[in-house]
């Protein structure tokens, strides 16, 4: 059973403006921003990364359950599954979490070793996309990267992975 969570009106205007500016400096389009929520447009790639329904937006706001959180929203006001974004409310930290979320499907900056295929994965690839660098965690069942693995090199998430 999925519980719908309503975003509450608790974000200070000056903080919202700073977060919006930081998100936009990274190249994302903010559709709306106010004390209740910040809505960020999802392009086709970001919608696929987040497994979003057509017409959904990324919604950033506060809930009683998590504090600063994110979710996918069809109406720009409610999310079906609010998830924690970051424990640090610094606007640049929030914007970096949005970057990771839009490009890798998760807002946290955990360290993870991953492969960089020499050629881009095909549409049939079933490997987990782990970072904006295009890195993958090879799936043993993947038609592209299982037994007949293309040339790959490995690196750790972090400075080797540049965000856009």
C-alpha cells in the first residue's frame, strides 16, 4: 500500500532562491519554486533514470517524516513515496544531490567502484547505471556486458566521476 505524502509549507524564501540558483547553475530547469516545494523538470533521460511516469516532475520539499526530501510528482504538490535527499541543507549540497539524483537515480554520494565500457551501452543493457560518468555495475545477465564483455576500465565514484 502506497501512502501519499503532502509537502508542507516550511522552506524559507531566501533558502529556496539559493537552492534554485544552485540547481539552475548545474543546467537543470526549475519549473516552480516557493515555500512549499521546488519542482524540477525531467527530460527523457532523467525520467528514464528515475523510472518516472510521463509528465512527472522532481519535487523537493519538507515532510514531517524525512525533513528535506524528494519524490516524483504528477501534480507538483504530492508524492507517492517521499525519500530523504540530504542531511545538509546547504544550497550547493542540495544541488549536488539533485545532480546525482537526475543522472544516477540516487542523491547520495556513496563510494562505489564501477566499470567504464569502451563503447556506450545499448538499449538492451541491463546493468545498473551508477554515475553521471556513464559508469555501470556489470550485470551477469546483460547481453552487452556479461561473458562477452567489451573493453572496460574501473574507477571509484568521486573525483574521477565528473558531474555533467
